[in-house]
């Protein structure tokens, strides 16, 4: 399913590149105001329905913000819920007829609560008891981004890019127990400094050009 979504997005992206010469627009710049959706957020290890808002601050400077509702996670064996907030500024480092290349600085915040179930063995009585605990995760981070933006139609902008950075991750369990770090060292209780990497795919509608 994810492979098909990625192929469709790449097809649309390259379609914008080949169709630019047939559309008569002025030289690309940021829209004054736009709202959109980021399908790449669904393919995250914390998948979310994520929406965006963009506003031009100056000719080559854009404010971008995203808010997502996390509805699942890769670590829990029961359920995961949370929010993800990403905001920052982009600078248009080059622009062509209907597309441009951007570089930006982004701040990231993610909060999630997940439920874990496990079997506790009582050796004296010889049976298993099903128990659960809730885990809270908070991530603060900063990333540098690089991407391209293409005018797909008169009102639709397609953005594709990536970002790298550093983050601070805090993991706490509500039963107060300390658990091992587990997968890649970031799945136990405690505080960690971690590298950040993300792919961004965004479609947005220009409310005001």
C-alpha cells in the first residue's frame, strides 16, 4: 500500500516538472497564504493526520507550520495517541518558472501516550496475570530542511523535501518502573539525545497568491 502511494506521489512530482513549460505563470514565489495536508506523516513510525498552514513573510521568506494527530505507533502492542507540531521558516534559495528550491530551519515537538500489555508470571501460584502500563513520550528537536516546491495547478502547490537534525527524547512509564532501552536504545525509560531525519511530502491550496 505504502509503495503504491509513493509511486503515485513520485509520478505526480515528475509530472509537474514536465508540465511547467505549458503553464503560463510568473516567476515562482511563496503564496501569501496556503493550507495543506502532508501525506508523508502517515508513513511515519508515529503515523498522523497532519495539516499545514503557510504564510509569506517577505518575498523569499515563508512561515510554515504543521499540526498532526497521531493515531498509531510502532512501539505499542495496544494503542497510541498523541500530537505532532512542526513550525519554522523557509528561505527561497533559487526559483524558476513554476518551481523553487528552499532551505529552512524547523522546530519539532511530539507528544504521545501509548498502552503496553504484558504477562506477569506468578511462580508461586503457577499462572500468568495480564498487566498494562502507559508510556509517555516527549520529543523536542531542531532540523535543517531542504526541498523543492512546484506549482502543480493554478492553485495547488506540491512540496517534496527532507530534513535532518537533533532531538531530545524523554520516555516515562506511569508505574514508575525503569525499563531497558530496547530497540536502537530509544525504547526504554529515560532521556536520550537522538538524531532526527524526516521526509516531507505536502500538497497545499493557495488561498491567496
